[in-house]
DNA sequence: CGTACGGTTGACGAGTGTCAAGGGTAGTGG
DNA sequence: CCACTACCCTTGACACTCGTCAACCGTACG
């Protein structure tokens, strides 16, 4: 509400940005309207269907983007096919690796996703001009570093059941920003195979642990993807977060 | 040589910094002599013995530091005592988490270590003034993020033998900057217990895999800590890096 | 000489992976 | 409307890697 009002008083704000879901949380919040206008001239929206890989591992990257909605998975693959998801990104995260031409992992839309694409050159010019922008990107990098290290603990030291519970906790925390006090209801953005690749397990083990959590009453499952968590504290406990 | 010559032509360079091992690689390389002089007024050197924990998990942090020499391990502990090392830092890495008062992990000297300490306020003032400094820190964060994600693949998808070989490869790559083409000789900075905590294994499994690599001729071991790798390519292959 | 500590080795068992079969649902075509 | 297929998920039986428990070794140190 407040934000819409502000928009009315800033008629110079680019039209395409006015209704942007990511403008207030993403990197664009570091930009002044004039700068946003300049950037928006070079940017474009794009819808990506679930399952679509839009950056390949080892591929050269000529653009950056903001996630407007949806979930993107970042994954690494070994030569023999073993795969590990090394990060999930949600709106309004920034994607792309400043100061590096080549991606060290693949990016794939886990759900239907919409992104706002900026050419590489435009972003790098802006970074040079606007310290606040680099500050924003730095903070996002630090956030992702924290998440990666938390997940290292999960991968290295937790049991299969704790891993699955940790994953469900993670998704729950990204689903219900408002009523995540006690219970939570959400759609899983990943298939069982993807969850396995995120947790360093097999499909079968993920499935068994989901069943076990269900039988213990910690979660309810409908349609494989729709999950209800009646008591988030119990789930956190099952995840090993005492 | 060249750098020493430059120092002679910049007499305003702080005395304590002139012989600093980290000055040309660490964050200090982003500073002009005058800024370095200002910062050095508030900085101090400190030696830390191996095994000494100097930042506790959940502790508030009032200072940042550069590693001058030695190896520092960053680790997380679960409530029941399970532990995971989430990063190793070598000279001239910067330590400390900008824009966050509390550490989410513990920092402990793995070997005898020397660091250069800066008060929190001084660094944060400098960051605000010098965009290049934030750029430097941003780059270090991105480097650590890459390393963390590489390690996620190791933790989630590699076998015990591949994990141990990966660890040895990592150490080798940080030991012999000059002759790491074919073979490598180095001292392990971590005990078996610490290696286990880094790899998400037990001491016994690490020990067994070391023995196995030794019997296969991929490594030679003396005194538990002294390791020789006759063929780094073979080690990389054993680590799953084809 | 005794103790402490870190590392190795062996025997055994638990947890997770592998392989295989089967169930549920959606989409397709007759 | 009903096969028929394809896909994802679940479940079971079994195997194997890795963890657990215990004994032992070598070195450092008092």
C-alpha cells in the first residue's frame, strides 16, 4: 500500500518496474529511479517453465537476473553423473556471478519461474558507479555463504531423517512468511529425485523418510507435493535443530 | 623484489606493514598507504597456538583479522556435539563477518597461526569510504562461496575414499604454489579427528582410507602428518575429479 | 617406567544404497 | 468410456559401505 503510494509520487519510475515483485527486496532497491530507468532499458522479463535449465555448468554467462517468482535450483554434476544441488534461490534473489565469465554450476527452474534479465555489461557498469549496489550483492553473497555452510552441516553430519526434516523446514520457512509461527502448509518445489540430490541421498531413502515422518504425525502428505506441518517446532526438532 | 623496491619509494608505508606477508594479497592491497597508515594505528598482531579457539559459535565479534600465516578452521557444532568443519582459511584470507555482530560458527587455529587484528569500527568505517575495499571483501566472499559449494558436492555425493583424496588434493593445492605440477610434499594441518569433521566421516574411516591410499601407492605417509604425493593427477582421479 | 594421546586395525552391526516389483495418477488414443 | 502407456512415487528384500566398539601400537612426556 505504502509502496504503491510512493510509486505515484515518483512518476519517473520505469513502467515495467512499478509492478515488479522483486523491486523492493532485490538489488533494484539499491538503485535510484533514474538508475532504475537506465537499467530497465536493457532488461527484459522471461518466463521459464519448470524443468528448464537456463544456465549450463561450464557455460559462459553473458547476463544476470533477478528472480521475480518461482524457485531455481543450482546444481553440480560429476563426470559419472552423480549430482548435488548446492543451492535453492527464491524471489527476489539475484542470480549470476559477478566478475566471472563462466558458471561453475547449472541453474534450472524447479518450478515455473519468472526472471528479469540484465546484460552483463550493464550490471558491471552499474556496480562500478554505485557502491551501494556492490554492498547489496556482497550481502547476498554472504547470505548464500551462510546457507551453504548450514547445509554443509546437514550433508556431513545429519541422518537421513534429519536431512529430510531439514529440507522440509527450509521450504516451510520460504513459504509462509506471515503465519510460520506454529503450523505451515506448502507445495514442495522439488521432486523426490531433486530432494535426494539436494540431501545427498537416494530417491528411495527420501521416500522412506517422508513416510516415516508422516507415520510419526510430524507431517501430512497429499498428492506427493502438498505438505502440511501441524507443528513446526516438532519438525525443527526432527531436523536436529534443538 | 619489485614490491620491496616500491616500498622504498613509499616511505609513508606503515612500518608494521612493510614486512607483512598478507599485505599484497589480502584486503590491505585495496588500501592506499595513507589509509593503511590510519588502519595500522588501530591494528595489532597476535600469535595463536594450534588448537586455540579464538571465536566461539554464537559469540559476539568485535574485531576482524587477516591471516598472516597458518591455517584456521571454521566449524559448526550441533547441540548433541556432532561437529562439521565448514571452511579452512589460509593466509592471506580475511576473517570476520562484515555487517553481523554474532558469529554463526567457531574459528580455531588448526596450526600455529599469526593474525593481524582490526577493530570492528575501523573496518566498517573504511568500507564505507573505500568502495574498492568492499569489492575485495565481496570477491573473497564469492571465493568462499565457491569453495563451500564444491565441498557440498564432496560431502553429499562422494565416497569415503574420494572424500579423503579430495581433502589431500585441497591441502596439496595450498601447500606448493610453485611445484604443484606433478608431485607434492606437505604437512597436514589437521588431525585425523579434524579431517573426519571436515569430511563428515569418523576417525576410523579416515584412517582406513589413508591406509588404503597408501597401499595403492597414491600417497606416502611419515609421522602421521607428513604426506608425499608422487602423482597429483592420480590423487585427483581418486578424488573423483576426472 | 607409567600414563596420555593420537593413530591404526579388526570384528561386528546399523543405516543407507541397490535392485526389483507394484501402486497411483495423468495423458493419449481407440 | 475404457485400455494403455508413461511417469513419479512407494515399498520390500538384500547388499554394502561406513559407523561403533574395542584392542593395540607408537611416541611424547612426566
